[in-house]
C-alpha cells in the first residue's frame, strides 16, 4: 500500500523525522489501524524517493517507541497503541500545523485580530 | 562492517587519462548510482572492479576476495557492460542457454517474468534488435543470475517509459532481500531518485563524493536577496545568478555574513538532486 506521506526538502526538520511524524499522525488519527501492514523499507523508500538509510531510521524509531512492530519474515505492522498516547499525538499534530500557519500569517504581517477572524469563520 | 565491494587506493594511469587514486567501500543492502559526465571514468572503474582492466596500483575486493588473486567471486557478481561483445550473431533464446549454463543459481522463473513484463524479443538476432530491445534482452540475461551483487553500466538509456517503470520496480523488488548490492552507472535522474540510496559522483577520474541522497541535497543552498549583493565573493559562494541570487555550500557562514552586513533575503532553498549533481560536476 502507498502511504499518504508528503515530504518537504526545504523543511528544517530532517527527512527521517518527517516520515516518522507523519506515520505517527496517520496512526493517531486512525487512518492506519492496529495490525495494518506497512510497506517494506525498500518499497517506501522508492515511493518517497529517499534512501533506505533514511526510511530504516524512521522505522527503527517508530518501532522503538512502540508504534510499529516487525515480525521476522512477515513484514512490518501498525502496533496497538493506547488511547492517551493517540490523543497526545493528535494534539501535537494539530498544534504543529497551527503553529506553522500562525508563523506564516505573522510573516505576512497579519494581526492577531485578523487571524481570529479566520478561526471564527472557518 | 563487511563490505560487498572495497576499492582501496585505486589508481589507473593511461596515456591520456588518470583514474584515482581513491577509496570506495560499498555496503550490502544499498543501491549506488554512479554518476558523472561522459569520460569521467565510470566505466573504467566498473571494469577495474570486474578485473577487466588492471589497476596501476591499489586493490579491489569483492565479498572479501581480491579480484586479481581468485576466480570464485565471479559467481557472486552479475555485470552488464555497455558494449555487449559477441552477442550479435545469436538470438535471445540461444544467449539465455549460454548464460544460464554459466550461472548455477540461474532463476528461470525470474527470466520468464522479465521477458514477459518487458516484452523482450527472444527470436531476433541480437544485432537486429533496436538499442532499447538490446538493453531489455541484456537485462533479462543479467538479473536472473541470482548473484548477490549486480553491476549495470547505463542499463536504461534507450528503454521506453513504461518498461523503465517496470524495470525500476523489479530492481527495487530484487533489493528487498536486504543483503544484495546494486551499482548502476546512469545519466537518468529518475533512476537516482527512485532507486538509489547512495550517489557516487565522478569527475575527470576522481571521486568527488559518495553520499546518501539526503546528505547530498544538503550540499548547496540558494538565497534570493532583497537588494543587490556586494561584488566581493561571499562565504561558501559557489555560484551567482544575477545580482540578487547566490548559491553557497556554507549556510551558517553566509548567514552570519549577511546579518553582519544587514542584508535581507526573501527566500532560501536547498538545490534539488539534479541541480546539486550538475553544480558539483560543473563548478
């Protein structure tokens, strides 16, 4: 399966980190359910056009943190993570996206008031 | 760490050309793209690895065996040269019989699959095939040898878009094993983006860089300035485009300089893979 991951070469965040975060977000939001089979390191590297070194690092970190598990000879799967962790990541993901949007608005000299209008009308 | 291929202090001197000296250690599990302008020494390096060209000095080891002392490593490596000497008078079926008899691990099922997927013509004599047809047949004769190392010298230059997509998928699948090694000399950016983990860049017989793709694209950053830049050379400056755009290989030093001189930039971006390689090869 192809994962809906979008990488930015221009971000200050290292590529392996971007992969890690986006997979976590997919798991936390329920788009990737526990037990779902994930692409192999080589297949994901090809899709994302990155080296296996980078993808392996992302998978290793996810495995270490308990988000995914690798079964010898069977592949990599989404692990069962607890509800509070899911919630934490969901909040993190949303907060990060908002922080970025607010940063962009300030870069363009938007006032807090103008930003509030967006939030209310959305 | 045990390497698949170790190139140590390699040097080859000919009348008009000098290769090396350099070292290159290639790990199993990785795809290396060997890039460089025509005449940079890519094919000579590959031929030296295959013991077809004798180095002036230095050593090559394949899976630990010195290539000039032993023969057994030849089973461990499947090499597709640019010039397929001696193929012309035979058709694909005859060539397959010949090649498969030399490789005891020949994977007949994989051969059949490649022939079908890439629509390889087995009936025409090699010399009567189009350049693309010849490349497809040569690949079908190389990949199923089931060797732990494959070396392909410009395998995709004439191949059509559809077949190329299939081929890249096939090679990625071949790498799934995790312990295999693939080296391809190529001029195709798509090969590098989709398949390569490491990029080895050669220029005038020297190895300029051997890095993973993500490290490579961090080499250069381009800045778009608000006002024209001073004419003096800036920290890490590699190239300038007009008076307001500069490319550096040292972000930190350049940004220190710019803030000291109160010069503002509108935007900065790292160069993409293609532009990074081009700049390395031309600067």
